[in-house]
C-alpha cells in the first residue's frame, strides 16, 4: 500500500468537492467521480480502464441517479500504465490527463491523441541532467533504469543529449519490473566495482524501494546519485536509515504549489469516519503497523482503534508542506472543470465546432 498515492487520490476528491461547492465554476452542475487502483501495474490498469468503459458499478457505492457519461480520466501515475490505458481510451475519444507520467514517448500526438498532462516531458529532464553532469565535470557515469517505457525512453534521451559532450556512460543496467533480488545484487556489484562514482537513476519509487534495501544491506557507499523526478522528492527516502547511502542526492523536482485546506482534509480521513472503506483500513495498517480486523491472518499485528492521531513521521501520507504530485492532481481536476465550464457557457455562433456551433449541453461527448 502506497500512502503517498492514496494522498493523490484524496487530493482529487478534495478538488471535486471544492469545485462542486463553488458558484463561479460549473454553477448548477456537479462533478462525479470513481476511483480505481491500478496498483502501479499495467495489466491492472488495463482492467481498470475496461471496467470504467463498461460502467462497472460496485454494489456498496452505486452511481448517483442521473449521472452523466464518462467525460475524462485523471491518471495515470506511471508512464507504463498510462500508455496501456491511453491506448484503450483512444477509440472512444476520452481525454486523459496525467499528473505524473513524464515519458517523452507520450508526446506523440498520432499515437496518443487524447492524452494530456500537467507534468513536463522527460525530454526536458534529460537535457537538464546532461547540463548538470557537464557543470560538475562528471564525465564517467553509470545509468540504472526501470524495466518500462519511462526508463527506456529516458535513457535513450540522455544518451542522445550526451553525444559529443565528452561524458561517457560506464554501464547501463535495468531493474526488472518483477523484482529479482539476484539480478539486483548483480547491478549493485557492478555499481560498487565500477570506477564511475556517479549514477543516474530513472526509476519509480515502488521498484526502487526494494533495490535500495538490498543496496544498503551490501553497505555500498561513496556513490553520487542523480535522481529522476519520479523519486527525488519521495518522502520514503528521507528517513535517517537512507542518509549514509543517499545523502547528497541531486535531482530536478516537479514544480510545487499550494492546495488550500489539504492538510486539514487529510486529517478527517480515518477508519472511524469511513468504517467500510477498505483503502482507509489499509492506510491505517501501513501507517501504524496494526490491524483493525480480528482476522486470524492479522493476529500477529497489534490492534488499531481507528482513532489514532496522525504524526509528523507519517510524512509519506501527511506531507503537504510542498505538494508537487498532489498539486498536479489538483491542477488536472481543475483543467477538466474549466474545460467543461467553457463548453457549457459557449457563445452561440462563436463555438469551437463545425460552423462555429456549440455543444449540446444535454448530450456532451468526451471528445468535445
């Protein structure tokens, strides 16, 4: 369970509720939503996309009566999942706004005509990393990437940027999508024995976490890490146990912003208030290492009351001091809201469609 990703989902919920309470955006209209968990895995993301298109409705949370059609999707976080979902949505003309998928490959409008994002393409990040290496005169470096399009295209982009600069790549290694400890130890051995003491890592937080655990277990130090935006600001790597190994890590973070009321909103989410929400129960288990269930499967865990107080150390969920990905989610929801607002308040004979017409507000299509 990823508390940080759950915070992103709650940010979407907050943004929708905020818009629905405003009189200046979509007056007399209410946005609805349904949240699916891809588990940061392309196949699960594919199933979720199909479920969305089929109008899957859970028994415990039926859709509102008179709910409109699916008009847009906020997601995905990982580029690999986004590529799969975007291809499924393409024939239906459903726009998808991603808050964290930065793969340069997604900028291909012919292949992904309905894809949009509120995060810069990696094409800019690799240019910045190349300039960073040149600035510090780091001319002998290693590269480690994840086994997905994000890692592959980022590596290709970086190698292209480094052509003719005098910066050479000592090794290129790949962390398997399905984590294999033996393969990870091979990569760590290469890193520790290489004369290149600078390593650029294009990886997502999820796959990098077990890799770093094995890295620390091998007690490898003296490496300068260059982190991609996917993990450079991840709270999970700011713990004191990581400092001897990751201290001094450099990377380019996503622009941050402020979300009014987010911190207070997060404090309202607890098992006592949402007793039937399985994800809230999982959140509590992840934060406190306890169980709200009396199941024999959880008998080894201490029991939670559901009224525990969120603490500073729960930063993976509770860190709102400089929201970056959460702010992107927030912007994505508002982008959809403003688009719908403009569509509904279109001036007759000055519309964006054929013969300067406007959309029929009683029958809006996703492609509009």
